[in-house]
């Protein structure tokens, strides 16, 4: 696939403001930053692959056996690793794998297929506002990502309104207010302890009357096992649906890349209960376990749509599978 088609402009999005970076520049920027973010995973995978094939010229069964734990160590997950290993072994038997370079190439194709298998473009509604719910457990980066996402959408020329629907903690509302100021977007809130559905109702009414393109709601951290909190989320969904047909259009589960297989287990149960449409993977910077992206695809059957690569406002990039795989294996 041609790289330039992958960050293609979405049909529902208006022209970028003139001050914004040109599209090719922006793509290159995203690519470089993705590469930078997965440096540790790439280095450890790359070292592993090199040490596995250093002794023999041809890649044999024994060297493939040695590769298996290395893939697991990158948090690619046992199910995904099993699929990849089976395909590599078949390939080695059928045609042989002649060199480390060829092994990497085949591995890249395998990884790419796994990600492309769950890829689907984000569906934007034909009439605004687009309603986005940010959900997940505590501390994964929901509030931070809500702020970054507002900035990203705004840089794409879309008008944004934020809703502080984490009424559980006072700090969460203040935290989101800071992000709203940074990207200069309006924010609707209620007081701490208030009903998040009421805040959402007000935010949607405001978004409709102002013809805002996107309304993003930050929600309280919750576990799928907390029945009351899951019911609260259901109520929010119903409120959104009542005010805006088809809403919520996106339910993004925010996952922390550093929590590995534990986070994945939690996410599996969460996605079932909350009708998640896509994943935002945060804290990809600095982890050597970026392979979790592949485990997410295999086990949750959901695409990673955005990646968090730092704590600053522009440290959120649209996820691109080709750029990711090229950054991971080289
Ligand atoms: N390094 C890094 N830190 C992040 C990223 N996203 C969020 N954080 C940090 O994770 C912590 C929790 O974030 P917060 O948004 O409050 O999580 P919430 O409880 O899900 O709302 C904060 O210290 C954030 O700065 C990221 O992509 N990279
Ligand atoms: Mg929060």
C-alpha cells in the first residue's frame, strides 16, 4: 500500500486552516514521531531477531523456536505469536527462509495482515455533532487524551466542544478545564458529584445550537465489574442517542500500553459491556512492549485509532498500521 494514501483526509473534514502544516509534512511528522515512540520495542525486537539468526545463514526450525519467546517479550501476546509462528514455520518448510533480512520481511507482512484485518475507517456522521465518548479504567490517560484529541481535531479545522463527564473527582473537571484552555475550545461541566448524563445533555444541546462539529466527553474511570458505573455509562449512551440520532458515534477505549496483558484482559470485558468502537493506546512512548497493538487486534478485534506518545498537547497521532510496522521491525 502506498504510504501517502494512509493519512488521507477524511471526507467529513473540512480543509485545513492555512497556518497548519501541509499534509505531506504532517504525514512525515507523524511517521517520524511514531518511529521515535516505538524505539525501545524496535531495538529489543531487532536485537532478538539478530541474535536468533546470527549463528546460521539459513533460518531453520531451531532459530524460529528461539524467536518465539522474543515475540512474547514484546507483548505481542500468545495467541498472536502462535499465529505468526505457525505461518513462519510453514513458510520455512515450504520454501525456506534464506536470511535474517527475509525473515524480517516475512514477519512484517504477517504483522501487517493482523492489523489490516481489523482496520476500518472511522465513520463520521453526515450531520454534526459527532459524539465521542472516552471510556476506560482509571489512570489510562482518558482526560489527557480528551484534551489532545480536541487539539488534533481543531488543527484539522473542526470545531470542538468538551464535556467534563467525570464528575466523580473534582480534580478531573479542573484537569480538563486546563486542556480546554490550552486548545482554546469551550467546555461544559457540572459540579463534582453531579449526574454525568446531565452534563452530557447540556453539552449536546450546546453543540447542536452552536453547530459544533465534534463533542468529546471525558468520563470517569470505571471497571466493567462495577455495575452501577456501567449503568451510568448506559444512561449516558441513551442520553446521547435521544439528543443526537446515532450517537454516540464513537466510543473510544483508552488503554495504557504499559499495562500489557493485564490491561488487555480488562479491556476484553470492557469492550463487550460498553460497545467500544476503537482503541486509543496511550504511553506508547518509552515502553518496550509496543507489540500490544498486535495483541489488541487479535484478541479484541478492534483497531488502534490513535496513539499517545507523550504528555504534551500534540503528543497524540492518528495510528497508521504501515508506519507502525515499519517502525517496529527494520
Ligand atoms: N508518557 C505518557 N504519559 C501519558 C500519556 N497519556 C497520558 N499520560 C499520563 O498518564 C497520567 C494519567 O492520565 P489521565 O489523563 O489523568 O488519566 P485518566 O485517569 O484516564 O483520566 C498522567 O500523568 C498523564 O500525563 C502518554 O501518551 N504518554
Ligand atoms: Mg481522568
